[in-house]
C-alpha cells in the first residue's frame, strides 16, 4: 500500500468514527505513550529485562501499527505528505551515509 493511501484511509476513518482529530499536542502525547508500550515489549522480550506473564500477551505488530496510525494522524493534521517526506528522507540518508555503515568496523561480523 502506498503511504498516501494509508493517509487517506486514516483520514476517512477519523471522519467516520473518530469525530475529529485530537489536537496536535494530544496526538504527540499519544505517540509517546504508544512508543513507551513498544519499548516495554522490546526491553522485556528482546532486552535484558524479564518478561512478566502479563506482557507475554502483548502484540508487537499491533503496537507498531498503533505508532504508525498516530504518526499518520499527526502528518494529516499538519499537512505533511508522508510519502514524499519519507522518499526525501531516504534520499538524504542514502546520499549522506553511502559508505558510513559499510566502512564501520563495529558493524562488521567475524
């Protein structure tokens, strides 16, 4: 799916079920909350913290999708064409980091 289509789907959903977008500051706080939920799963499932029994039912993919939904909301309400922004960002990273990671000795495997 194209990102622009995802932006339209979210906008249509907000208009049909969400009544209106939360304001930008509220959505930013919600984004931080969702990122925290992802961090909890990552630190307990893949990091050094032990996973509580109650954490084992948490769905990593669902938490990532929650973050994407809120990012799309913020993009829509601030007029950001996320697809264009992403493409420009990838061009920037590619231009800037063409050899940076390839030449990083820390990243080379034994």
